[in-house]
C-alpha cells in the first residue's frame, strides 16, 4: 500500500513583508514555476534553469523557510545521502491586504515593492521577447505567438465589476489547473492582469488607449 501523494493547496496566503520579498524574487519565481507540476530535485531545477546547482541551495532554503515549497519525497543516493524532491505548497500565493495598504509603513513598502517587481519585470520581459522575435507582431490574438496588451477604462456598476472579478478569478484558476495536464510542447507565457477602481475620469482619458493584440 502506497501513501497518497501530497497535493498543493489551492492557495497559500503571504502574511509578512519578508515572505513577500522572497516570493517576488525573479530567480525564486522561476524555481516556483518549475515546481508547480511534478516534484523536482535541486539538480533537476538547475538543469532546467541552466545554472550550477550550488547556486540554488540558498534560494531553495528561503522558499522552504517561508512555506512556498516543501519536500514531498526523498530518494537514496550513494552512501547515506538522500536526494530531496520539492513541490510548491499551493498553486497561488495571494497577498494579505495589510501588506498592500498605504495606511502603514509595512503596507507602503509592500505595495511599492509589488508594483516595482510586477511592472518592471513585465516591461523587461516584454522588451526581451519583442527584440528576440519570440513574440510575433505580424499575427493577432488568439494566435499563441501574438501579443495581447491593453489598457482601457471601463464604466461599470458595482454588480458588473463583481461579476467581472469573479470571471477573471475563475479564468486564473483554469489556467493554473491547465499547467498540471501533461503536454509535450508547453511554453512559458506571462500572465499579468489588473482591474481596479481608477482615479482617471472620462475627461482625463487620452483619445487613444494603449492597445496591442
């Protein structure tokens, strides 16, 4: 009789500023992406990321310390040495609201850090993908090589906004679940979404919003 495999939870809440900074580190983000599916060892991860495995020990330790990954299997190696296999503890890592409010110094730091990482990393990744030709600007969405990038105002009732939020969250869950389905030709896509009440009014809005598809 074999033990049931440990499955990641649906979500794990980030509740302190140190954990938030650990989570949003670019190298650790890459490691987490590799640990969403099948459990992997440090050597496995190093091979995929094309880095020496010795450079990953500290990163793995930080992710494990703050509850983002855990050991789900160990396998014997030569002698008394065991190789550890890691997996994410959850499929999503939402941030506690207290770390994103501007009412406290910790919240100020948290929000500023998240905005810098999310927006700056997205900008850098987009530029690299465009310059390398990875994104094909001659095709349009829903072609899988196209760029879909929009910013536009929406004028909605509270009920409509809530419905839109629910549909976005359902879509996010669907996409994360799709990662678990084995596939021979999976590629890395960057998913960034923003939906919030805006201080920009119709009179302030420029004639043409940023759009690419």
